[in-house]
C-alpha cells in the first residue's frame, strides 16, 4: 500500500516505536534511552542504553546512538530492526499509524502485500587486514608479554584448548602493536574473532580491559564488509550434545558454553533481535534444538523472549527453548567452576531455567578495574604484592574486618579498595554481599596466581601455543616485531 512519507512520520511517535522495537525505555522523557539496534555496535549490558530520541530544528523526530553513531528517522529504525527496505518500512509504519493511502505512487515505492522471500545471508569476505591483526594478537597472547591477558581469560574460566580452537588473542594496544586504520585503538584488550568455516577471521570484537568508557569495539565497517550477525564458536573436542545449539548474547558467553563442550553461536547486535537475524540462525542450524541463553537482566530476558519468538516464526517451531540464568553464562561458569559442564548440560537437556548464584556484573567490573590499575604493572614484584593486598582486603570485607592498614606506597590502591567496600560490602543482604565478595576474591586469586607462575610452570601442554605460533608463521606474520616464545 502506498503512503506519504511525511504524513507517516508525523503520525508516528518515535519514543513509542522505540519501546515496541527496542524494548522498554530506561528513564523518563526527555532523557529516556534504549539499546542500539545496529549489528555493528557490539555487546550491550543494558545498564546504560546508548540510544536517545530528539527533534530536529524542523520538528522531525530522530533517534541516535551515542556509542556508535547509528541513527535516523522512524523509517530507519524499522529498516534496522526488521530487515526491511524503505518500501517495506513505509508500509509497516503506514498501517501502524493509520495514515491514508495515496494512490498514484511510483510502482517501485509500493510494498508487497505479504512477506517477501528473504535474500540469503551475506557471506563476509575475509579482509587481509582483519586476518593479519587477529593472527598477530593470537600470537601475542601466547608470548611472555601476553601473560596479563591470559591471566584475565583464565580468571574467566577459559581453558587453553578453547582459546586456541577459536583463535582468541591479546591486543597490547596501539603503542605496542602497529595496526591499520580502522582497527580498534582503545588500549589493552582481548580479541574475540569471528571465524569462517576454514578458520579465517572475517571480523572480531576487542573486549577492552580497564577502558574508562568503552567495553567493546569492532573494526570499521569498511574493513569487514557486511557486518556478521552470527559467530559460531568451536569446542576443543567432541560435542556433548551435537543436536543442541546454545544461542548466546555475545562471543564470551558462547566461548563459555564451548568450554562445557556445548555447540554455541553468538548473536551479534542482540539489543534488538529481528527476523533477518533469526532467519540466519535457522538457516545455519535447520534441524538442531535452539536453546536461547541471554543475560539474566531485564533487557536480556526481553531479548531472549523476542528471539525465541522470531526463531519459531522463522521455521524452528517447537525446536526453540529459553534458558533462564542468573547473570550470564560466563558468570555461571566462574561461579560453578568444575560443576559448570554438568549443570549447563542438564539445563540444555531440560530446556528450562537454572538457578545459580552469580555475582553482580557491577562487582566484576569494579574488581577488574582495580586489578587492571594496580596489578597490570611492569614491576612483577609490585604486581604480586598488590594482588595479595587486594585478596587480603576482600577477605577482610567478607569477614567484616577492616582491610590491611594503609601505607604511603599503596595509597592509590587503598583508596580504590575503600571505594569498592563502600559500594559493595555494606549492603543489607549479607548473603548477596558474601557471594559477590567471594566471586571477586576468586577472580583476583586466579588472575594473580597466573601472573605469579614462572614461565616453564605455566604451560602443561606446550604444543597448544606452538599450534598458534605455527599458524601465525604460516600466515607470514613474522614481521610483526613481537617477542614470541613457545612457552609462556
């Protein structure tokens, strides 16, 4: 049905449209915010949604993401979230707003009466720049200089076999590793690749460690072509259940499922799941059971229910289940440790909720920042000393005792620990406080212990980093200028 663009936009209340397609708003107008619908935005926690709505000088309502710059009119929002072209989006908003039909429009502006066949999912062409950067970061992770990032991954419960299988890497930052324009430059981080069937990197996400404002960053769109919507991860051995696929909210959660031997795929840009995204999942997994396991916060639960409905509409039918967890899959892995594979396997088999005590994401973010500031230092003795002091302080907070006496040499660390205690150790729910502090203490202990190992003792299977280095050598990247050793 043909509609007049200006009339349709004038009849559409953009904030209400955002509620419908992006989920319930956070805050009140005019400062209300929503998640970003752009697939290139990267994972979003839901705590500080980046999209706002405003009016131009001409009175037209517009939306804009303050994180990645995406934005536009109500028509752009429908096109982004529903995978439609302009005519399809105009038809959707025209029917929704009750606008009058306008006869005599050009045929190419008419929307089809029913759903159109969707084109096949775009296949991203591997960029040499992307592959080179992923390979260099992969090698850096297994070098002595990559020990801090390896310690962080170990603290997150990630085993070496899964890291190697998925070519996870470490980015030391632009000062220590040269890079092409358009690649992330925000500092030290973990590189989480998106791999094709041949194991080549088609894109990646950088998960920054200690960045003051940004947690994730993707390479520029010009380097990756069609932004991938899915990232299937690999397990180090046989699948526990080859007939089930865990659909996750991000690559780190998908790697957590792979750590338990489960097939898993990360859906990228899940702040606003759409039919095009669901179609890609169903096309890739036409017969498997699809178990949606998004974060346990309100935004994650809303996104999981929407994704499950879209998967069913796309042809998965009763093969879809929603796995409700507390926190996210990586929180669950860290909380349960060796019990995690059995717990996740039982939950996937049952296709239902699974309760596990996970720490608050804010606690994890805060202790990670302290560790980044005071343990990732050039002096190994100071790193071990600060790590031990953080552990002692967390044990004291758990027992209700004062932390170790402050000293001039540790004034900055003590100030950060005091702020942490004020935020997280004084709550009325003592059981929740104890769980949060225990998980924080476990993470710091794992990170610091990994940093404290002598290089020969860290590796029990030296062939694993050797495999990564052999792959880098085959790619001809010895020119990277990195000091790479087979042992850690």
